[in-house]
């Protein structure tokens, strides 16, 4: 069963994502944190297969993605953003190592499920 870690500064968004992922067969949320600066520490504890990373936080999701990919090049980072259509921001995230597939807020179960399955 693929393990997922959530990184988002909004507790509400983490709860929403956790509920969506827990309703998807064969995926499990194993950890979460509220800022990119905590992502490496949490990742090293929980060893998830996929990290859902908010892009706009106090510590940038782009910077956190770069650090995670340096720590473990095999990790799949899927970005979450409220800024659909922000091509420059997504290009920076992809250049940092994020998957080309991303999800936009407000989250829809089908979009989350498609994104998770596309990186497995």
C-alpha cells in the first residue's frame, strides 16, 4: 500500500486531503507537517512513497521539494496549489524535482486519486 505524506500550512487542507486519501483504496496517509522546513525530518521518520506538497508556505514548497529530492531522489513529490495556471511557479517546482502532475485547490477526489495513481 503506497504511503503518503502531506505538507501544507493549512490544517483544514491537510484534513481535507487526509479524508480524501483515506477514502481511496490502497493509499494511506502516514504523516503530515505544516511547513516545508519540517518536510525532511518528517520524511525521514515516515518514509512515504509520495509527498503532496503545498507550494505557497512560509518555507517554499519549491525549496522543500528540492531538499527532499536531494535527500531521496526516488521520492515522488506532487504539488498542491490554489494557483492553477501559474506556469512559472509550476515550472520552478518541476525543475526542483516535482512530478509534472499536480493538483489544484479546492481538491476533488478524482483529481487526487488520478495524481496519486499516476506517480505509482
